[in-house]
C-alpha cells in the first residue's frame, strides 16, 4: 500500500532504499495533483467520504498499535516505519492504476512513422481495426440513437505531420505486448444448469505480495465477496447475493499529445484559442533521503502538463509537448465500486458503473434473474476520424471540447442478453464499423477474444468445469494463422530438414508448458520482427512502435512485397523469403547455444517477482503453459492475477477462484505463496460466501 502510494506521488526518494527511482514521471504527469483534486469530489459524496475516512482510520489504528516485530519485513530491512495513512493515498492508488492501464498512447510514434514512410505504407502498418474484427459488441447489434456531431477538423494542410523527426543510431527495444484481461458471461440458454456463469481473469504483472486481497464484506446493507486492491475500500471484482461483475481494460485512446506554440516575446506564454495564455508553473520538490532536495518546475497548460522538457526526458521527439488525459479530471471511481457492492439489479449495475471514468473498463455482468450484459464505461472523446492518432496542435484545441465533449453514457458500447447467448471481452476493439462514433485505440487484442468466442459459440450445456478449462486454454491463434504463411517459404530449403521445421510442421498450436514447438515458434517470430521491422526500432531521439502481430501476419499474406521487408543496413534488397530464412538461421543458432530453453517452461521463464525486486522473495520458472495472445495469457512477467468463476445455478452466486500468491505479505508465512502450485496446475478453491457471522463461525469450529 505504502510503496505504491509513494511511487504514484513521486516520493520513493524519501525512503532509504538503494537504486529506487526519483519518481519524477508520476509527479510530472499529474498523478498527485489529480488525486488531490479527485479527493475533494470524493469527500463531497457521503458514501465515498465515509468509506475513505473510515478506511484511513482503520489503517492508522493498526500502524499505531503495530510494534516493530509486527511490521512487514520490508520495513525492517529499510529501518523505516510506515507513515500515517491519508485518504488521498487511496485515491493515488486508483490514479496509479489509471496510468498503468491507459498509458499506451502512440501519437508520437505514429506521427514519426507517417512522416517517414508516407500514408500508403502507414495505413498498412497501423490500420484502425483488424482485417477480421471480432468486437466486444457483436456485429449484429444495431445502434438506435442519434450520435453527437464530431468536432470540426482544424483543416490544416497537413495537420498529421507535426513535430520534428529525429534520426539516431538504432537500438533494440521490443516492449511486452499481447497481454491484458479476459471476462465473459454465458447465458442460461447455453449452460447445463439453465442459469448464467460469469468468468474473469485480469492479467497484470505478477508480484509478491499478491496484487489482490480476497475478502468478504458483510454490513447491515450489503454482503459482498471478491478481491480488492490493498489500499482501496470495497470490493473491486466480485459478487453479492444478487449480481456478479468483472472487468477488463477498455484500451480506447484517452491520452493525447499536442505541440505548443510559445510566444516569441514571452517564454511563459503559449497560444490557445487565438490568444497568448500564461503557463501555470508548478514547482515540485522531491525530498531525497540523505541528500539535498531536488526542485523541478512543471509547466501546465489549460489541457494538461508539459511532461518532458530540457530538465526531464531524453527522447527528443517527446520534448515540450502538452498532454491531455482523462485521468487528470476530478472523478469518483470509488463510488462505482461501492455502489456495485450493494447493487441488486441490472439497472443498479448501470447506475454504478456510470461513475467509472478512467481507466475505462469493460464491465461484464450476470445476475440471479438470468441477465447477462457487458458495457464499456469511461470518458471517451467524441472525435473526428483519426483525431488522437497523431500529435495535434494545441493552438487548434477547443478547451471545452477537450474537457467535456464525451460520448454520452447511454451511447457507450453495451449489450444486454444478446442472441448468441454470451458476452465477452479480451481487450479487443469494442464495436464494428456500424457504431456511429470514431473508435480508436492501438494495442487492441485480436487473438484471445476470437479464441474465447469460438469456444463459447460452439459449446452447449456449459459447466463450471468447462469454464475452468477455457481459463487455461493454451491454443495460440497467432501461431495457427502465422505458421501456415511462414513455413511454406522454407519448403525445399535446407531448413526443411531441421528439427525445428519438423516440430513446427507437426505442432497443434498448443502452448503447453513443456512444448518445444512453442519455444521454436515464439523465438522465430521474435527474430522475424527484428529483421522485418528494423526501421521501427526506437532510438534515444525518435520513438516508433511495432505493428500488431495480427497486422504483421496480414502483411505477410496480402503484401509479400512490402517495401519495409528490405533491411536498410545491407546493399541487397531482401524479400520476405529472405527475412524468414535469415530469422530461422538466428533461431537455429540461438537454440544450439540455449538447449535448455527448448522446453517452453524455461524459454519463457514465468516469474513472480517481489514488489521491491528482492530475488529471495520471488519465484521463477513456474510450471505453467500459455503465452501472449492465448486465453491463458502467461508470459515471463505477466499473467492471470486472479481467476474467478461465478455460478448462479443454486439461485445464489457460488464462486470458485485461484490466484498466484496468498493472503499474507510475510515471506516466512506458508500463506505467502501457498496458492501458486494450484494456480500452475489449473485448480480452483470454492469460495465460502457466508450469509451471516453465525455460519462463518460454525465453519471455523470444524
């Protein structure tokens, strides 16, 4: 709790731990300021006011009573005692999660790519949607509302080609991709019991202590079971006597970047809506343990801060840009969860999630009345086509439009009891082309979602056991679609006699924990991307982003003569076949030197790391299959942080779950990691959801 609040507020430098970052970034993007402003809104509402004040009082009572021996071991190692918990710390946690889940904007990278390669190549590399989309809201759903008009395009001669494009020696940088979360709910028309089943598994960085804390909360006006984030009052994902809900990240773009035109006669002014406006200069002071304070001035515009300047940030194409982000607005996401905890009906669920603005989430729903639903809720700007995809000019901005012109709640992507008998989301595009608003977000999923949907669509008489199997489904549609394109280029070559070729030719596309073929495929794919997209490696001066894997497969299938397949650093003009052969050479060589990595368990090395990176408190080489883009999305550092299945067959929700950790944060306790082995093996425990205290006490005496 304290570590995250210190990180989010840019205060890690105040505690005596070596190699901890200053935390300037989180302060500069405005997390602390946004939390302080949102706290005012939270305190204006009696429900959330009582929650944060009572929660803080309880935490502080523990801190007051805790002796040194009762504190977590991390405090002992640092020689540090926890500070008094403040209500703003709980809000900081929510803002920190907003940054974690909405920071993947690519305005700068796309502007660079468009500038460098031109429109035709750019559109092939970065389409707005997959060639075969399978959106959250089924394509058969129609939208019977009148959409708000899109804002007027500034009509610049070339408004997308803004900012400078720098060139520098290339360095390798391939970020983790293909991860997110899954949720779905199946109607009673497809289950063996005739009642709904709801499932959720949010994918986050795996860590000790566990990200989630599981609990049941019973008060005079509610009885709710689920998981919460330490530091947040209420249940975040779970169920009560009447309803169940789960979440996945929405992925729509809610963060934009703008070039700033400064007044030549006054460096503290910038142009906005035809006028010169003064910057708001916020001096941030960072206290450093055992050293002098560090002062840092952040310039704020009317729409947000200048995050990177000459004093902060090293990538030149990000300097002196203003950032607009919906998480900076005064919001009360806590009210959404507290109202969900007490909800009794579908309408209550809709009213509750209306308070959830950022990070936008896909809220899946089921209830005792046999309803299932899903809604994507958040603050989404009404945009003209491609608005937000590229760096924009701040001088063109309409401040009112930026601050309040959002898609109305009753027009957000949503479906109730669809004909196909299930709802689902896995971070894919929310709607099809028939949705009347421009929907944009890079890094949408297009493999896990299709696998979930193909399994659910083809299934009948679904049981809880079926849902457990789907949670741990290791089928890689990525490999299933890529390999039939890639392997034929190696037919009748020296590679077709290799063990790797033979393994891949016979593979069933299951990324099982001891599969050799899975290791071979993902290494080959990694080497292929390095060679194919050598022009897209970021530098210290220029930012780029790789195309999505499904786009790369589409390019191989439909554009085999794509000009970027040529390697810039060679005199020869390479073809796709050359790239595939060269990347296979690298793959074969790598496995000759790393024979221990042929087993998929050791190739991907799924690890659960301690929050403070203490290796002795971590676990490595976990015995679990799956990988990026499989439903069981378990890679080296990311995976299912908790798995939930809620069954309504008894007329009252019955939960089953598992998560990679335990209820204790003490590494010496058996409850620190006692669930990890069961999580690896795909086992679940049954939730004890008690009706009252007497039932719980009877169980304790058994």
